C-alpha cells in the first residue's frame, strides 16, 4: 500500500481525499502490525524538565534567537516575576506582621497563656537537630538539580542575565 499522506504515521490528520480504504480500516482498529506502541508516560519520565516545558529541540536559546530577543525575553519575564514577587512579599509580610501583632495583643490581654518553659525546651530540641543536620552532606537529589540549573544557566547566559536584570527592575517598581 502506498501512503498518499506522508505524515500519517505522525499524530496529525490527513486530508480526507488522500485516505484510502485500507488506511480507513487500520484507523478503525484493524491493525496489521506495522505500528509500534509508545508509552508516553514512561517516555516523559525520562525527559529533563526543560524538554517537557519547551519541547525536544530546546537546547541553548543562543542557537534559536538573536541576542536582543534573548535579552528581551529574559528581561520581560524577570520584570513580571519581580513585580509579582514584590507584591506577594508585601502581602506576606503584612499578614505575618499582623498575625504576630494580634498574638501579642491576645497574650497581653490574657486571652492566650504562653508556656515559656515548653517553648524553651522545644527551641533547645530544634537547635540540636540543626546541629545534627549541619554535619550531614547535601542529598544527591539536591546536587543533581543544582547541576541541572547551573548547566541551564551556562547554556542560556543572555536569557538568565536579562531575567535577573528584569527581576531587579520589577522588585524596584
């Protein structure tokens, strides 16, 4: 059988007039064994996160875009991130500060009684756990993710530089 639609083995549609009766029979479930199954769940698990996000051909952006475009993309996304980070940060600081103020007010008016001996005991326990964790090495998962980030930054220096510049401008605005 000659394939009138050259892209029919890919996941795209053929024009209706190029489909032969044999092709229609295979599309209705009568497979003749010429197709191989691909487990997409297993395939995507093996792909790095940037391939999932940007696609298979997502190597360094220097290969695809001009310097100005890379700086613009990095700068705009950085500015947006910085602006949102600033607004969320102010909101979070207000919520934490307001909550602390309300707890102190409730403590001073007698609504809340603090067991300071228990607080001191828990603080000593937490301090000892931090000393134990300080002596341990960094987990391998964290090291591998850090290596991925460093590799991505090295391959996309202009976008990363634009992002950080835009981030600082977004935080300042």
